[in-house]
């Protein structure tokens, strides 16, 4: 397959800089997601990789070859759009055949490819149907099949699940990721949905304001956010101000705060007495009737089937969110104890 290297990529629309000199290397066969809010530059970046948007400056390399000046039709990419973009007057097989005909693939080979890909997306029996005769999920699979049947070097997906209902989105996440692994194709996936990015990707690129805020594995993005902005965007988080109590011998520091003590890495050479901001995920906090930790009062509780979400007020007046399994439930006004093990906190780099 193909390695993609993005080097100091910039896109300007007049005086507005949509993408501000980003760099990232996408490994051969890797599934990488561009994640961020609307207007962060993720779709613009994808369109520049595809060749649908001109580049203001920087380089896009496929296996070391700069393709900035290569037309989209010669970049050998497969693209899946949010609205599927199927030809309504063509059958499923006809939609798949279109790209192969443009590439002058011999008829016998074309039929073999179409049959193989339709089997892959479990739509063999739907080959003669038209898009209007398909469900949203089926149309999405046809769009994916059409992108794969041309056997591209790179697969690009622009929020392809946005128009599906919640249950179907969950199914299609697994489906797309399974096919990507089987085919082994280098894939760039654009989404604003954190669950999609976290469950599907080898790595996630979080973008804000045209810049890369953090790039890493899903677990790193969630458990070790690089900034307050990333911590707040990816999942729920409690942000706490804590005080450095002691520098430890193993390049860590001991902190004290509303819930007790924390021990975190010390990359900034923090000194005793300094105030810092740490992230603590709601599920990292233990809640009980008489257990260890600080006393708190339940302000609200919400049941979502597999989880309970609580908003608590601590004795000092500060508020925190706690998420647990609903084995034991607490009601508004209940007195509880909360505790977070010292190793569950994460120091935020931009929050000293």
C-alpha cells in the first residue's frame, strides 16, 4: 500500500487560514482519524490529500513522491463522501463498474472485482438494485465498495456515518474497520464523533483552528491529553487545581487537591508550592457510602442503562462528575464518599 507524509501543509482562503502548517506521517496500512469540531480544518485537509482543494503551501507525499501538483484523478485514491454520492440511475453493480470503466479495466476482470467486493460488503444479492431501493446502511456499503473496487492506494472517508442512526453507526464502525484491516489499505477518516475516532483508529489527530493539537493512539489521546482543550473535547473530564507537595526521586511529583493526593510525571520540573491543573476522568473516581476519600453530596444522577452519571459537590464547594456501573445507585441529596487512586490523574502541559 502507501505511506502518506503531510509536511507543513497550509490552506488559505483569502485572509482566512483554514489549515495552518500541519505535519503528520501516516504509515503504510494505518487507519488514522482527523478529529475535531466543525471548522477545524479536518475536511479541508482531506480534500487536499484527495486533490479536490489546492494547496497554499507545503507538501503531500505518497511514498515519498510529492503529489501537490498531481490531478485528483491521477492520485489513485478511493473516496467515500458523507452523502454517498451514488449515481441514482445506475444499479449497485453499475455504480461499481463506473470507476473501472474509466480505468479501462477488461470486462472479465471488472466482473471478478465487482463480485469480490460485493461479497466483501455483503451485498451480492443487491447487485441489480438501484440506490433508492437500498437502506442508508446499504447505500453506505455501496459507497465503500465503489471506493475499494478500483483498488486504490489510499482510502479517504469524509464523515461517512453522519447520516445514519445511532445503532447503525455502531455497526458500521465495526464493519468499516474490519474491511480496512482485511484489505490493509492506508486510510484517512474525518469525523467530529469522538466514539468513531476512538474505536476505529490506530492513531487520532485532534485538530483545532487549523492546527494539530495532539496526535497519538486513542488511549493516549484519552488518558494523556496534551492540553485542557483536548481533555475537554475528548470525553468527559474533571479539571482540578492541585498543589505540588513534593518532588519525588523518580522524576514525578506528589500533588494535593480536593480529592486527596496524586502522583504524576514531572516533565516541567515543577517545584514545591506550585499550582497546576490536572485532568481526572469521571470513571476514574470511586464512589461509595462509607469508603475512603472525601465526603460529597449527590446533586444529580442520570441512568443510561449501562452507566450512571453523577454530579457531586465536595465539602469545599467544588463540583465533580463521576461515572460508574449501576450496581449501586445513589439519589439526589445522598451523602457519599469519593476517592481517586493517586495514579489516575494526568498533568496538563498547558495548565501550570
